[in-house]
C-alpha cells in the first residue's frame, strides 16, 4: 500500500511539473531595428527615416539651458553664421554673436 501511495505521489508530482513548466518564450529586442528587419519591411525603413528629424530637434542638446539650444537646427544655424552665409543686421539681442564675431569660443566659454 505504501509503495502504491509513493508511486501515486511521484506520478502526481511528475505530471504537475510536466504541465506547469513550459518552454521559455524567446523575444527579440524591441528597442532597436536589425538589418534583417529593415530589409524585410519597407515601412520600417520609412518610419526610421522619418524619425531622424524628430530625434535631432530636441531641446537642450548642448546641456546648457540656453535660448539658442533647440537641437540640430541651431548647430546648422551656427555654421551658417560662422561661414558668413547668414547676415545678421543690428539686433537688440543676438544669441549667435559669439560665433559671428569668433569671440568667446575658448575652453572657458560657450562650447559647441
């Protein structure tokens, strides 16, 4: 009787472990796009392309809390001002005067 009871308990434990333990569900990372995912789906590539301008136009890109720091657009504007492609006439307050005059751009000043 004791042997039958132990056998029944062993079968019950084996059945319980068999039905409660399953395969691990493998998931692929969802925060990046792999090359295979991009090549297999044209919409994914298009979405990634359209997301780039949104990523580059973030405020406080230089971590300075400055008025002129509105993302990649301000970096392009600074390059235009330094290259004299953008003419700044008399303004009462000019956020880009350091780059226009090529002054105060050293280590202890504004860093771009």
